[in-house]
């Protein structure tokens, strides 16, 4: 078997070679050029309207229409500093067609159904099914791979050095239709980080736990010994935020999260572990914590998120899991990170690991775009070091400055804005809500990640799985079947897991749970992904 490292994998056998290709028209991309790109053929001719490097991107002004989802914290895109400055830099005027997040998916579907396509899709969250449908099948999205070497050299270079990006973006027909949001920072190498209340540990003269048993003893002390000193039993020992968190926190039982799912891959075998004894033991442990009021009692309730955040911002949790400290920045100095617990079989894995591709469908070009070369150059700048800083921080001297270590720091008036940091940042750029085409590094993750978050992440990095596999692309029919199975399976899984943890079901019902998962299609799903894995890596 060909082996994948965390951020370097072999070239996917099915993937076409990335090569330069350009339009046959000197004034813009002609329909012949689009046809050429779709078939994967190449042309050495460089269209005269575009500059292959530097700014402006085009010799004469052009207009590109842009469609995407506007986050609730973002200003109207035409008013956003990022877009205003970038239009000046590139010579490309944008016809903004952004849509509020609420109802966006419906409007996106109607757009493709009407075939009245924009030139660019930005923050359109194009998922696997949509790329298969609108790219592979209907060809409404442009095949991008023939253009990448010549017109997206920054991303192309990343793909050559870090093949996992290419694998994750390549569809079942061997082509690339979408560009990603990438996070190669330490904070981006994982989702959740684990935090523990150092103030409480010190008050009770406790050590940081290293095993599940030690964690339980610490949580009992947090429950019983009034570590916040207010003579009220309001401490919440362990704060898991929602049901979905359960599946990425099982690394101490050897339960990884490959294919961004409840999957282990060992010796070339794809294994869904939802019916494994180790998962049962992990749930048994969580049930013990819940029954002894060591686990937050409302973690599974769908309307509990605001209460959870309030508890966190008031430092009522002893231990918890969060990606960043932005929602508890006022009390973050009370918390530290700690190494993964060493489980009953010797596993010490932080399973919530990322491939670095945090949004696969962050950018796309429609097949009707007249200027595909310019479109690719427009997006590619944000995969450079300089472009990453511009995308995430704005304009030096206006919205940020560099510190003595050459790390960008957002201006205090933005960071401490009365309207809230994210709303203030949303007037500057697309960072609030994420999902746009850009590269995040250890230099530029600080726009969201505090220095403490970066420290906590560094503690967990050595315990990430050696190999992180992206979910493989499937043909449209297979993807539809997978979607159908996963919809039913995940609904039943979440309901069942909650019942086991809170005690509505006893573990004498485990076999019934396993049988029902099989009836829904667990083995079929596993075989589909096994076949996909074999075609890619064996």
C-alpha cells in the first residue's frame, strides 16, 4: 500500500496531471477555450488580456460577477474594505451577487437550475454532491486543473508539495472543479482543543490528569470542593458542547476520525467503529460521568448552546473542548491545554485531526466565465504568504501592523470595537464565517487564534494521527447512495448514543443498536469507502 503522511500523500492514480492551459482568445476566454479546458487539452498561448504575474491582473478593466453566502457578521460585500482594495489592485470590477446565509442553499440550487451562472463562486460551500452534480455531470462548473500551473502557481505549488490537497479536491472523473480554504497552522491541524481550569487545579492542589481514571478523580474534586470559592455548587466539571463532539474525542480509546467520519484505517482496512467494543467502553465511561453529574447535564439538548457559552464565559467549566478561545477570551487566562489522556489500551491520540483542507468548495468558476485565466489569478493570490496576510488582516498601517517578530496584529480599535470584534472584522474582510479561498499559516492564524490557543494547539500536535485521510470523491450515483445512508445512520446514531450516555438505554440494548445500524447500511457504507480507498492508495 502507498502510505500517506499527515500532509503529504502520493499522487492519486486517477488524478489528471496539472498543466498550464490558456484561452485561445487575446481579449478573453472564448467558448473554444472553455471547451479546451473541459476536455483537459492544453495551449501554450497566453491570452493578451491577462498578466501572468503581479498587479494589475488584467491590462484593461473587466467585470466578473461573484456569487456567495454573506455571513451575518459581514458587511455588504460592495462596502467591504477587502473587495474595494482588491478591485483597485487587480483591475477587475466585481458584480456582487451575495446572498445572506439564511436561505442560501435554496437560492444556490435555483441558480444552477436556471443555468444563469455567475463567473465566480466564493463562499458558496460547494459540497461533494454539488460538485459531482454541477461539475462532473452537468459541466456547469469549469474544469480548473488545466489552468492551475500557469494561472494559479501558488496553489499549484502547494499541490505539488502537499499532495493531500490535490487528492481532496479531485473528483471521481480525475478533474478539479473547486479550490479550497487551507489551514496549515498548528491551530488548524485539529478542530477541538482540550482545556482545563488551571485556577481550580491550583486551588485544590491537583495535577493535570493523564488517564481517564485520573480525569474522573479531578472532575469529582471540581464537583465537590467548591474550587471557584463562591460557596455554591455551580461548578460544571466537564463541558462537552453537543452530541457531535462525542465522535472526535475518542482517541484515548483508539477511535480516530478518518474520512471526517467515525472511521479507523489500519493496514489498508477501512473500519467504521460505531459497533466496536472500544466505542461501547468509551460510551460506558461517558455514561458514568453523566450519571455522577460530572458531565454537563444539558450537553445533548439542541437549544442549549447559548447556555453553554454563558457557562464558559463565566468560567464555570472545569474542563471542556473548544477550537478557539474567542468566546471565552475574558477568562482564558484561567485555562491551559493538556496532553491527550492515555487510554485503557495505551492509546494517546488526538483524533479531531484535519487534513489542512477546511473547506473544499471555497471557490469555483462557472463554465460560462469569459475570463477563466483572470478568475484563477484572482483567487490564487490568497494562497501566497503576502496574499494570506491581505486576505485575513487587510492593509498594513490601516487595519494592522507587524510586531517585532513580523507577526501581523490587528489594530486595537478593531479588536476592541464596541460592536464586537467579528462584526468589526466583517467590515474589513471575509474571515468571519470562514469558507473563502485562502491559506492560513502560523503567521496568519492569529486573527482568530489567541496566543494561548496557539500554545494549547502545540501541546496536541505531537499526538495527531500519523496519517489523516480526506474523504474520497465518489461518482454521482454512489454519492447519492452514501448521502441517503449517512442521513439515516447519523440520525439514529446520535439518538442512540445520547440514550446510552444519559441512561435512557442500558447497554443490554447494545446488540439491538448494532443490528439497526447494519439494517440502515453501515456495512454497505464501509464497503463503498473501502473500494474508494483501494482505488486511491493500493
